[in-house]
């Protein structure tokens, strides 16, 4: 089974802004460009799941307009990590001590005081990953952090305890990557 991991187009925020769960719009022209490119390569029979955040919904709707043959469903588990009080702030304005506290307990630290932990995000994404059907391709229209989590899951990693285990490469905005999966029952 092929899992397509599609990242939303560039958001309409200043570069360097932390915007995980912040519901911000993406650039309309970039969204349309991405949808057009994706519509041309997605196979018939693919099913689409999208994050409910508007930057992903924009891409999903533009794609469905071009490819009405593809079924679309919203899945909140594909939403980006919630960075709590860091949301909407410049990364450079977040204190070194706050970042260090997160790095000291990368998996369990509740980011931004009231956001999510990496452990919670991995569990949420694993829940969606474990429900992937064998058979037709599935497309996730989602975020960089969720794509990284899916890559870890595809490689057999279900728990991340240290920051150096988290993938550094990110799928560019408006781009995608595919994972070829041999699906087996989820671990008990």
C-alpha cells in the first residue's frame, strides 16, 4: 500500500513563526499550484484524509475540485502538534530555557506549558497509521511534524525518547513524499 504524505502550501505568516496548531491560511496561489501538480499524479481509487486546519483543508478542497473522483474525509489526528503558549510567537523569541526543558524530556514535556508532548503526537498519529487499509493508496494532507511521525512509524519506531531520534528533514510546503508500506496488524 502506498501512503502519500502531502504538506500544505506555504502559510501566510512571517517566516520563523511557530504555528503548529494555529489555524492559519495558506497562500492561495501556492495551494492551487500544489493541488494541480498533485491531481496530475494521484492514482484513481486513492482516498484522501486531511487535517482539519484550514491550510490543509484549502489544499484538500482545491484537489477535490480538480479530482472529484477522490473521496475526502477530515481526520483530526492529522493536525499538527499543539505548541501551547508558543503558538504565534517567533521561534527566536522562545527562551533557551524553555527549549532546553523540552529537549531534556523530548517525549514527555508538554510544550508551551499547555500544548502537547511528542509522546501524545506520536500516539495520535499511530492511531491513524494503524487504521491504514491494505489496498488502495491513502493520501494524508497534513503538516511537517505529522509527516515526520509517519516516517518514524513506517520505519518501526513507535516511541521517541530523545530529540536526536526525530527526523530533521522536512517535506517542503506544497510538496509530498510517498511511503510503500507492508501493512500488518498493529502491535498489541
